[in-house]
């Protein structure tokens, strides 16, 4: 058997008590340098020391009504601490020191398998079926063990939705190593790492050496238990000689061989068939350099795909007691030994009794193939490989008695490949095998894979279609019109020549017991239509019909008066910020609510739209995906603020399969707030798709602005597939760096030395980026993230050049500024400010541009308040309810009331709360007395800037819609974890 490289990777953690700091405003004037006084609601919380995990589950709470009880508890606690009014945060977490430095030493799980009486089936896990954003996963199920093939984005959310347990997953197999098949791997590893006291160990197999990729995940999977990576291919950068070695693999590579299954891999490397032919002609060419001096071709890691072969052991024939008695055996343990395949001595005769003497003819074990053939080049290799010859019924010279009969073939290949005549003829070679076509099948677009989320979206759309538009799927007929003619003409012939079926979500093929061998459609979800959801809603909440009509009426009324654009006095500094602590609005404030800020004068619906793709924290749930915000600038392009796992799928649910492609093409920049996995693990899939969409079009690499640790992960990913991006450290986009950049450009536009202003001297002291070190966790400082190492001169010079490009991109997008703001969460955490360029109306009046601020993950902090001053929209995290202040401090997150007070202190026009703990599955706990300019975010919520005045008006109607959901979902709470 060819040698397989094994790698073991440990993720260590530190197990130490969180260090909570708090500071009183009168001792630290720097904390409150904003011109508008802040009324803090951040009490000092002293927690007893305890050991904890960075990604620990929330403390359990008894079932409770989500009424005002917890709010009263919070108010009581705040009142008792009114005199101190300090700001608390977890310094260890902000510094990145809340980990356990004791390495884990988990052993691989040893399963007690039952090869005789086991239940086994293979099942389609329909990730990406309705959105075509990722490869479907396949589950191979046994009573005591699970195997998963491919881990595309959304897999852990899918498993949560359909209650598929991951605790018994020992092995994950990748048919290719790329974002399409492995995009969900980080989230899946995080989930496994959070199980039990010590986490779970898991084996990951793939045709490329991706150890360095898993190693790069350590920066955001700090307490993953143990990941064993197994690769079966030549090393990265291998030359043609290594390719020749790969071409010698005729027999399948055996990966797993235990009592219940043997799993083997057959490699498909484009070009291997040509190499084999060359080897036949002249083997010496691999021992010398090309006489023309040309370098041998380089083996690209992402080029290899795999055919996996799963073989169950044969089923022994039926035991015949009469034959056993005739051979002198007594009933008892020896019968069992014979059934296990062991020979025994006869009790009455001096002979050995063999299993074949008492057992009927055995039945061959079921065989399943999983085929991933992504391109025509791979198809040529698939057609020529000899590794599958023992499974062909028409193989030349093949003895039919030695042919292994294949029961089921799951085709992960795209329809552009499977519908070709060559592929169809290849399918015929397997005789009576049943074929499941699991590529992107058009019919699956009609059935949402995440039904819980789809139901919520349909309800919200019925109530308020202006903020919750219907999912933008293209019609089936439109997609059929876009399919190449040869594919549609071949679909009927495929079903005629082979027994083939379109894969459907949760479709099963039973393998054991043998009597049930075959397809099982009983678990396939039914079609969910918006009409059915609305009828169900009207039956459940009859008054919602009147509410929907009221929403429609006040929208019509607003549109008639929307041309009255008068600037609010408090936005110009003529009045102080509203006092939300009073619990009621003052007379002046009530009057102000009928006015609009100046930037909304003559605003159009083509200026800007905020699309909230993910509004949950930590990990995806049934109802909320993780963080991502799409800023639609329409004809001027778009931006993404954070890009959690499943962002592409959410784009496709919002804009449709084709519309999402247009949205990805239009991206001008992606900005990432910090390194936690729930904010960036969807990035590689977006970048890879953009590269593919623009392959034939002249274009520039996409700018990615993020924390420095993210670059290491992206660089590792780029060894597998080209992401076509340029990276810029967030520190190069803070205000002081922009000032230094502008000064440099003005002083000398033609001279950019390698050691620019965005650099430091040998002592780590300097201007630009590094000046922030003097205020963030340096000696005598109090808050924020900090950095231990200055940029290298090379990095700084490159950062300067990319800043030049970013400036150009912003101008083309109609933006005046993109400024990152350090915040309090973990090392190198940031918020961001987007400022639109001013406009000139038809009469020559200058109209200021809108200002959007996104907090990222943070405790309330003065830097963000300063940056948010006069914001048109503040999108602020509100992970916890007001009664969970202690948890908010430990995790360095904000409560609902804290987030609202940040917006009030900054004078923000509208506040959107997001990043809710998954303990609040549908709607978070909030006190509506503070919500007069605030709204709760939901996935797929789309807020056009022209509709901002109406944003708070929908909140009472949302409470009505979710009136039966005001109870914490304890089943979801038990597994939720907040990063």
C-alpha cells in the first residue's frame, strides 16, 4: 500500500481565571473625551476566580419567560451600583491571554464496533443544494461510528437544523481540498472542540497536504482538541517525477479498514494519463531535466480530486443447524465461533468443522462509490484509470466471477460533466448500480435546506416586505433557459441508460440490514411554500393581518411626505444627545423625531442599502447565521463588513443564485473586524468564487482589510487555490495611519521609500500605525487591543502601496473614508467607519455624505463613541441581554442597553442591534422603553438608507410577530457558545 503521511496537530489553551478590570471615569479622563457626556451603565462586577475555556458554553439558566423579570433584575443590580458607575472588561481576553497553556493529549476514540448486527446507510446532507454555493456533504452512518465526506460551508448549521449528531464523527474525507469542499471545516472543528470537557479528536483526510492550513487555524481555534491530518499525494511543488509516482498508483489507496468498512481512495490528477503514456515510451525522461531547459510542470495542490470507494464486508450465509448436528456438534458456543468464521473441533467426531461446512453461500457486501470529477481534464483521467477496472462489468478480459458489483454511485460532479456522452458511457460500465446525481441539481432550488430560517423569513416578509424582501431565487424556468442545450437533451437519455436519481436533501441508501438495501426517501423534507407559511401564521396570530396592513399604510404615508428633509437640531450640535435613561422621551426629542438629518436630503434608493446576512454570534443556529453585512452601493459597487461562514449562501438566498454572482463581482473591498472564526471563515469561498467569475475579464485583485493574524490563514489557503486578493492590515487604516499617509502623499507624491511613515524605528517607536501602542495596553493605559511586534519595513512599504489602491477604490465607490477603530474584545479587534462623499443637489447645495459605523465585537469604549459621533447608522453588537452583565464582561461583549447608550452618547440617528447570542434563537430580550431610534436585526433584513426614518416604527409589529417566542430556547442554549 502506498505510504500515507500522517500529521498530528495540537491546539493548546491556557486555563486561567479571567482578569476583570474596571475604571472610574473621574480617574481616567481619556475614557470620556467625547464632547457629549456619556451616562455609563457599566457596573463593576467582581467575579470569583474559576477555571474556564475560551470558548465555553454559557452558564445554564432555568427555563424562564422572556418577560420583564430579567429586565427588573438588571435594573435592580444597576441601581445598587449606581454610585460606582465604572466600565468593566476582561483584560486577559483583550490581550489574548485567556487560554490554557497546558497542551491537550487526547487519544483517538476507540469504537466498539458490531459488524454483524449493525445498521448502516449512506445519506445526502443537502448543504448548498438550494443555493449552489458549496458541495453537498455525504454521511456514511454506522451504529457506533460516522464518516463525513466533504465539509462545505453551512455543514454545522445543517446538522443543527436536522439534529444530526457530530459526536460520533471520527473521520472527515475531502474529495478535493478547496473552499467549496472544506469551507465548513473551521466551524466544524470548533464545534467538535467544544464538546464535552476536553473536546473531540477527529481525522481529516484529503488529496493535498493541508496540514499547514489546519496549523494556520490555531489563531482562531485556540482550544481545538486534536486534529489528525492525512494526505495522500505528492508534496506541494512536486515536479513531474512526483507526478509520475502518482501515476503508478493502480490499486486504490486503502485509508480505513476495520470490521465494518473499508474505505479506499482513487486519485484523479489531470495529466496523469499523459504521464503514463510518456512513461511507457521513455521512463528515463523522469530521471533527467528537459533537454530544452524547460522546468518540469508543477503539481498544483487543488488540482487533485478523489473517487472514494466504501466496501462493507460480505454477509455470511445462513447457519444450518442440521448440518452442524450431522457433523457431531452440540448446540452452544461453537455455533457462534463458526458464524464468526472460525473452525472448531467436532464434539462427537474426530474431525475439524469449518464455516463453509455449515454456512450457506455468502452475499457480497454492498459497495458505494463517491465520484468527484470537477473538470473535463479530470474526466479524461477518470476514463483512463485502471484502479476502477475490478468494478466494471464490461472490462476486457475480466472474469465475471471476480467483478465487484457496485450498488450505489454518488456523483458529486457538476452537470456540465455528468451530462457529457463520455461520462454517461462510463456510468453504463457499472451495470445495475443505482446512480445518485448530487451535483448542483436545478430541481433542488425549490426546496429550502434550512426550513426554520426560511419560515422566519417568509413571516417577516409578510409583515414588512420593505425591510424583509422575499428570497431572490430565480424561477426554475429562468434557470432552465440558462442550461446548455446539450445538457437538457441528455437528461432523459441518462435515466434511460442508467438507473439514476437526482439527489435530494436527506435521501438515504440503506446498506445494512441487507433486506432494506436500496433507496429510502422517507426522510426527504417536503416543499415549503410562502403561502403555506403565511396561512400557518394567520392561523396562529390572526391579528397579524391587521398589523401587516398598518405597516403598509404608514409606509404609503411616509412615501408621500418623504421629500420633506429637514436637519435635526441635535445633529448639528444645537442640542445635547437624548437621555434614554429617563425611560421616556422629552418634548424636544419627540419633536425631533419628525425631522431627518441633513445627509438624507434628496437621498435616493440607489445610494446605499444595508443587507444583514448574519446576525448571530459564535456559531450558526437554525434561525441566525454568523456575522456578515453587505453594503450595497448599487452602481458604485459593494463592500462586505465581516464574512462569517455561509456568507455566500446567504447572498444567494437574498439575491438569488445568479444575483449573488453579480453581488460578488461588484465587491470592491472586504473588511474583517477580528480573527474569531464567526467573522471570517466565509471569506475564502467568496474570494474563490470571485476569481472564477472574473477569470475571463480584466480585473484587479480584491482588497481584504483585516487583522494581521488573518493574513497567515489566507496565505495558507492560497497554497491550495488562488484567492486573487491583496491584504491590508487594519492598523494601516486607523485614523493616525491615514493622517500619516496623507501627509506623505502631500509632501512628496513621487518618492515612496521602502521605510515609509507606516513604519517604526528599531525600538518599536515611530509614527503612523505604531503610535497607537502608546495608548493600548502600554504601561499606564487601560483598554483596547494591542500588538507586541511592529510591522517589518517590507510590510509597511507594501501597506503604503495598498493604501494608494484603497484610496482609489473608495473614490470609485463614492466613499470619502474607510477608517478602522480599535475596540475592546481580543487582540487586534476593530470597528469601522464608512463615510460617503458629499453630494451636490440640483440647485448647487452641498449635502453631507452619510456615515455608517459598525462596532465589530466589543465592550462599550470611548474610541468607538468618538468615531460614531453624528453617525447616520450605527450597527452595534448586543450579544447579551441587560441581565447578563457579568457574562458580557467576561466575554468582552456588550449588552443591549449598553449598545443603545453608545449610540445615544454619539448622537447616532439610527441604531441597529446585531450579533445576538444564540441563546436567543429568534428574537433577543430587550427593554422597548429605550428603543425609540433602534431596531433589532434579523438575517436577510435589507435597510435602504431612504427608509431609515421608519426603522424604529416596525419594532412593535415585530414583537407581535414573535409574541409566542418570548421564551429562551433552552435546547439551543445548551450548545451555544460565544466567541
